[in-house]
């Protein structure tokens, strides 16, 4: 995988309900829209050189920040987070870019981003190929855990977290990133579950990738089985480390190769 490059400039677009959302891009060629995980932003794909490696293989890599995340607006009004709003935003972003069909672009996501990719596919998005990484069937079905559980504890806490605890470290990390736990919780609460029968109608070739030590791996085979044109890939690492594994980028490069 190539070395990290300087962060690309941030640009903005306005959603259908007037929210200003950020995005970055690098490279030239076939558009590849990549979605980040919860409590992150588009730099998930740049910090360890993943986006640069994909750009070097002929992709125009486009990295939006979800509402409530990164450089995007962080509205504190619950009305700004209706059900499935992250999917609505990303579909609107595709329209903004003029990307409408399999000849136009490919689509991928990690963790929360992968769940939004699934939502986009069942709602009719038709990229040429899709990548769904770091999510199993349990997450697609809406079974909570992970970041959501920790956020709930932080938002509901009436006293400061215990010094040195995981909760304190988590809260400090969010503050350092400029994140608002209450806003992030509203973003996660807006997520919509996807029943298995809806996945059966997706005809987009999809790479389902998972870290071998990721706790979400227990239901990844169910997700692969539910998607009619799925291919499975594994990479070393837990949920955090697998996103930057060279094997993950290599699997994406191979899967997205237009000669396949």
C-alpha cells in the first residue's frame, strides 16, 4: 500500500434539507465513492494510504463525510436526523456528482459506511460494483453494539467517567476530534434495518470483506449468502486494524479491476 499523501482539500455540497456536508477527492479516472465508519470521516481512507493506492490504480476516489461527522455540519436538532437520513444524503450526493448507473461509478464503505452502502443498494443505487466491509448480517439487521453502546453510555452519563476507563478514553478521543456525542448518537439512531429478503433483490456484484479478528465476523457468512452476487474476502486484524490492512486494499483493487 502506498504511503499517506497530504490530505486533499475539503469541498462542500448542500443536501435536500439544507445541511452542508463535506467531501474530499483525489485521483482521476472511474469514480469510486467510499463511505467511512461511525465517529470518523473521509480521512479513514487517507490516513494509511488506502485512497492513494486506489487512485494510483485509476480511480477518482471520492470521500464524503456523513452529517454529524468530520467537517460536515453537526446539527443538534433531532429533526435533522430522520430515519435513513445518511442514506438519503449519500443518494443526493450521487445526484450532485451526476453518478447514476453502473457505467458511472463504484461504491464502497467500511463499518457504518458499509451499512449505508447496503441501504443504498436495496433502495435502488446501481454502482458497477460495491464493497461492503466490516459489517455482518447482525449489523445489517439493526442489532446494535460496538460504537452505539459506548455512545449511549456517554450521552446518558450523569457524572464524569471514571479516570482511566475505556469510557473516559473514548470521550477524550471524541473531544480531540471535535465530535459531539449527542449528535453522533442521533446519527446512529437514524439507521434503518435491512431485512434479508430485501438483500436478495440486489444484483450488484458486491465484495463483502471482514477482518479475521473482528467480532462482527460471526455473521459475515450470512450476509454473503443473502447477497446474490457476493464475493467474500478476509484481511487480518480486528475491526479497527483491518481497515488499514494491505490485504484489504489489495482485495478492493482486484475486485474493482474493470477487466474482471
